[in-house]
C-alpha cells in the first residue's frame, strides 16, 4: 500500500508543474497566440528563480532557516522571481507575434533556443555559480513531511498532505483562479473572443493587441512558475534543462482541449506516466518484469503520441490561434 | 531602379538584416558582461573561420555539412507547411543505423560507407513517417508529434547502442570499420588519382605546383581536408532544388504549403503530399546522422540523455536560408563559420554559448523582418500606382 501512496505522491510532483504550464499555454492560445516557447520560458523562469533561492540560501546563515515558515518564504520568493522573469521573457514573444505579426512558431522556437543559451552563458560568467552551468540549491528544506492535522486523514491525507510541497497547493489554487478568470470574468470572455474571432472582438470594442499581450504574459508568468516548481520539487540543481516538459505541457493542453478541468485530468495522466517511468525501480511489482529503463523513459512520450493520435481528429482549438491578426481582414 | 533591385533580392536582404541584428545583439550582450574583451572576442567570432588557413576552412566545412542536411530537412518540410522539429530524432536514428552497419557489416568492402549512408537516410525517413501519417490522417500537430519522436528516438537509440554496438569504457558507441568511414578529399588523394591518369611523374610536378602556389598566400595545401559528405550535400542541394522548382511533385508540395484546402480543391492529394514531404525531410536528417557519425575522428554516439544538437541547428539554418536549398547551403556554411569563430573566441574568456545566443537572436529577428519585407512591398506598390495615376 505504501507503494501506491508513493506513486501518487510522486505523481503530484510531476503533474503540478505540467498543470501550471499547460494552463499558461491555455491563456496564450485562448487569446489567439500559439506559444511553443513554453519550454524556454520554463527554463528561463526556473533559472532566475533558483538563482535567487541559491543566493538567499548562501547569504542567510542556516540558523535563520530553522523555522518552517522561513524556508517556505524562501521557496515562495523564488517562485515570484521565476514568475516575473517568465512573464518578462514572454514579452519578446508577445511583441513579435502581436506587433510585428511574425510567425508565432518561429518566434517561439527562437525563445526556446535563446533561454538555455542565456542561462548557461550567464551561469558560466558568474563567480557565484563557480563559473559552471549548474545552479545548486537545498531543496530538501522545502519538503513538508506532514501537515499537522490534515495529514492524518486516512486516504486523502497520505496523498495530499504528506511528503508534499507547498507548491502543490499553489498549483491547485492557480487552477481554480484560472477557471474563474476564463469563464466567470469579463476579461476571460474578451480573452476567448480574441482567440475565436479577433475581428469581431475588435468590432465590439475590445483591444485585441492588449488582450493578446495579457494572454501571452500570463502564459509567461505561469510557465516561469511551472519551470521553477518543476526543478525545485524534482531535482537538486538546475542544469539548464527542463527535459522537454514545456512540450509535454503543450500536449497536455491539446489533450485537455483548452479547458482547465480537462487539462487537470490530462496533467494527472501524464504525471502518472512519468512517475512510472522514473520511479519504476522503487515499485516492486514492476521490477520483476525487468524492462530496461530506457523503455520506461519512453513511456510518457509514447503515451502522449497515442493519446494525441486518438483525440486530435476532432480537436477544436481556438479558431484564430496562430493566425496573424490583421485589423482589416474579414 | 533601386526599388527594383531591392524587390528582387528582398528575401536575401531580409535574411542579411536578421543576421546583422543578431550579431549586434550578441555584441551588446558581450559588452555588458565583459566590456574589455568584448570587441576583440567579437572580432574573433567574425574572423576565426579564416585564422588557420586551410585547417579552419576544412573545419568550417566539417561543421557545416551536417547542418546543411538538417537545414534542408527542416526547410523542405517548411515548404509543405510543416514544421519538422523532429530533425534531431531523425538524425539520431539515422546515426545509429549508420554506425550499426559500419560496425557489423564488414563484408561490404569499399562501398561500406555508401551502403551505411543510404540506410541511414532510409532510417531517418522511416522515423518521420509516423508524424507524417499522424498529421495527414489524424490531424495531429506535427510540432508536438515530432518532439515526442525526438525523445522516443533518443531513448530507443540509447537502448539499441547499449545492446549492440556499445563501447563500455567510454559510454559511447563503437568506432566504425575503416571502409565505413566517409572518405575525404585531400591533396594526396587528388594527386594519387591524377597519377593514375597522367602518370606519377607529371602528377608529382602538378603537386609541387599547387603546393607552391598556395604557399605564396601563406596556405599549406596539405591542410585541406574536405569530407566527401560536403560534395554529397551540394549534390543533394541541387536535387532538392530541382524537385522543388522543376517538378510537378514539388509544385504540389509548395501548393499544399501555401493553402491546404485550395490545393485539395485543385486536385492535389494533400494527405499524400504531407506524408511524402515528411519522408523526404526525415531522409535528409537521417543522411545527416550518417555523415556525422561515419567518421574516423573519434566522434561516437554518447549514451546520455541529450538530444542531438545538429538537428535543432537545422532550424535556424532553414530560416536564414529562407527554406531555399541554395540559401540553406550558404546559411549552413555561415553557421559553421561562426561556430568555429565561437570556439576560437574562448581564448578571450567568453563562454561559447554566446554563439547560441547569437543564433537564437538571428532566428528571432528573422521572424521580425517579415514586417520589413511587407513595408518594402507596400512602398513599391504605392509608387507603382502613383506612377500609373500620373499617366
């Protein structure tokens, strides 16, 4: 039984960043801008967020870290830095896609290539990181072993309130907020209209440029946060890569049909797949089969392909996503 | 007059503008991070490709050849409206097949490398088949499917290398047999070949003449080593050009790229075009894999979780070359040139990733210059209509 809880706990580590980044992608594509730069923005946000955390952890002596609150504050401040960096970086994509009417896939690819180059370049130029590209941090300080009261609840307690990071709750909070914004606010309605028929939105008085800028910036914010959470919760150092997560998030977005709740389901599915892939050696049932580890690593991607093959036929993305917005077009 | 000139070569100028902008941006970053060394380092990036005479030129061609192939792969797919980000996986699959044949099929004799290369291309094509089919028949976005294939290919190749051609000490694939190495063009080879035609005495005097000639401009003619892969790449560039510009098939592919529905209405089987386009694109990247790894300079497939970089560099090469085969040829050479410059620049205390920064900014700016093209187009149209009104 502990194996089962272990799988679910691990699954959350993988699913939450996927969820957040995919929600970010949703905001961008719903406004009409295809954002394949999620991978690069994740990396960019993760780099600056973790750099900040590393900085804090080195400057403040460990005694000040004894309280759980201060550890979580460090985590949160890194998260804010990551989000802001991601949002700023995504502005390049917004500018190219909205003002310069560039091909959104090309601009996204440029950002994807730019992010690791800049992260490695800066890391290697700084004495603080010993002139290497790895940025280490002490992530174990952030792990919450057990939430005082809630962790005792029989079933849910073991999954959601033990061996968890505060970022899991942040992820669900973001999900809830995103749902409300997109479906229950005026801004959300305008956002969606820009992605379906920007000319009609323009005729109704909505500033398509401004809305799309918002859409892309929110996606940058969330992608930065997601990248940061991904590295912090699954690794001990930042090594200039997010292992294709940004692209997995795109697949989650498509699988989730651009709807928040579906995206959650898709993210959980993929998180589960990824967990099987990395934690298979800890699961006794699977060990017996002696499947090579490379096959496990392939599984999330194979599963994605399969899922896409089945669901994409009737895929209904935002109608105007990826199209250059020309004000006078019919 | 000036406007006509600009119009005809507008694509070339747009690319040039993007390149200059990217380089300048890189220069600015270098100045910000290390003001004193920036200008000399930047100069080294620009001139490094010529520093060591023929050795540098040979190295530039060595870097350029595989990315010309991956550039063609990405560019060809672009023409059909497809974004082939899967070049990396296709290269890796092609590389494995090439190495496997190179190590195991010793019975092939002198044509060993040719067979290995051909199969590498076929393997790459096969790897692109699935994304092509998924796009054509199941509407799966090729960006996501090819990225998935990249990772699947990576892990598959890691598994296969470990099981078949593993060099355990170095954690990489084994070296290929001598006959499987793609030969290189050198002065020696040329003279050897010549002596079979015109006799060895005459050939040797030609040799002395050539060596002496190049010595005048301070070049050592023996340093010139050009892999046959480069000549193959030129051949392939010409073939792709002919396919795209001179055949009905190429015309159909381009039509599908411009407007899928209109081509379907005009009778083009757009599903078949998409699949065939991906097959060719995959084949080109597979060839790249063979070109890179059928070597005797010690480069083997490392069994690590890293996607092949040459596949991704094909994207800027295709963009800078504007998806035109000849443009891609020059773009590949340019990319090889500044990459070499980047290596030389390391003496000046800059991390070589600055080259990646420059390349990615060039891509970014090349996406922006589209608006520059539109601007020029609009200007010339306005002048034309004004001229008509004056009549």
